[in-house]
């Protein structure tokens, strides 16, 4: 695994947690550091960090606040 990939993993707690729970990625990243992009995409899907997930969470929060305000009226 290249040093830059190691630094990126250690800087991001999501990457580190995912790598520890899915240890097969150690072997993949050791053999081919170019697979880091696929690794990051898988982490984002797992922890729901994609833009679509963030928009969905924001929309759900907005709906919840709207319902709370409607009950106070």
C-alpha cells in the first residue's frame, strides 16, 4: 500500500473503521493502490455519505420540523 493511501486512510475515521471491519480491503489495497477510489465509494455507500444520502437526510429533517410546527398550530 502506498504511503499516500495510508495517510488518507488514517486521516479519515470512516475509512479506518470500514477497513478494520472489512479486512479484505487490506489485501486489495496492498496489491493495487489504484483501487482506493473504489474503496472510498464503497465506504460512502456503507456509511451513507453520498450527496444523495445527505440530501435525503436534510429533506427528512425538514419534513420532521414541518410536522412539529404543524402540531403547534
